[in-house]
């Protein structure tokens, strides 16, 4: 259990990456009427976990850990670049690089490890969030399955929190939603642990469109 404590710190709302500022397109989806109750929100988040952006993030996470362990710098560069390319809107890119860069800065100050320093030597540019957290996990010797599950749960918890602030669901329904998505999160993490870059892909087009539409939404609480 002690091995999991760093994950609890890094992925908690108190870790200074600014996750609370992003809704991943949920704000526009609520404004447009796509999301209006617990069931529609559950279906939306379940799709992100099983077929959308979180699935890809988990695969990138697992691949990053493996190439850092094998010291394959060419593959590490490919993953770092691909993670940015998969951010298919300006706000999705902002969301992942702002959190990724902030995570690297905070980690190097408080939880230094050689793998994060090595990542920045190999890839000095912006770092996508899943790549940054994966480098920290590898550097501190944390088990991959637990790391993937924790990352996925933090993603869902943050979007549930955003949904509560938007008024889509209340706090109790939000907790019920998080609990209901745990089996899907575990399955996605287990799949990602065995996946390669060839397995990347998604089909959550409405979510992708939401991130594009949010860029011009008139009244906004969130940055994405």
C-alpha cells in the first residue's frame, strides 16, 4: 500500500496542475443539452473511458513506462510527440500540456526522479499529462496496473467534479457515478497495460466536437 501513496498525492486535487479548470468539453455538452442528468453523464464518461480520450491516455501511459524502462529514447520521443498530436483541438492540447508541464515542475521540486529528468533531456518541449505522470510512476518504481487505475480514476473524478459545478448532477449522484465507472476503469487499465501504440484510436466524436465548440462558447466557467 505504501507504494500507492505517491499516486494518491500526485493525482489528488491538491497537486498543483490546475485540473479543476478543465471540463474536457463537458461545459459545451451541458450547454447544448447533450448532458442533462446522471444517466446521460454516465454514458458520456463511460464512452471516454472505453472508447475515447482516456483510453488513449492510458495506452500512452503504459507505453511511456515501458520505453523508459528499456531506455529507448527514439520511442520515447515518438510517444511524447504523438501524445501532443492526439490532442485534436486547441483546448485539448492546452488541457494536456498545461497539466503535463505543471506536473513536471511540481514533481521535480518535491518528488525528483531520474526518469522525469531524462524525459526532459530527450524531449525538451511541452509534455502531455499522461506522459508526465507515467515518467514519474516509472521513476519511483510504482506498479503499472495501480498507476493506470489511479490515473483513470483521477480523470473521471475531475470530470464528475466539473459536472457537479455545472449543475448536471448533485454530489451524491456524482459519487454514485464514480463508483459505477470503477469496473470500466479497471478493464480499461488492464487493456492498456497490454497495448502498444498500434492500439491507439477512439470513436467519441461528439466529445471531440464538444471540445471544438467550447472554444467559441460565449459564457464559460472552464478553460476546456
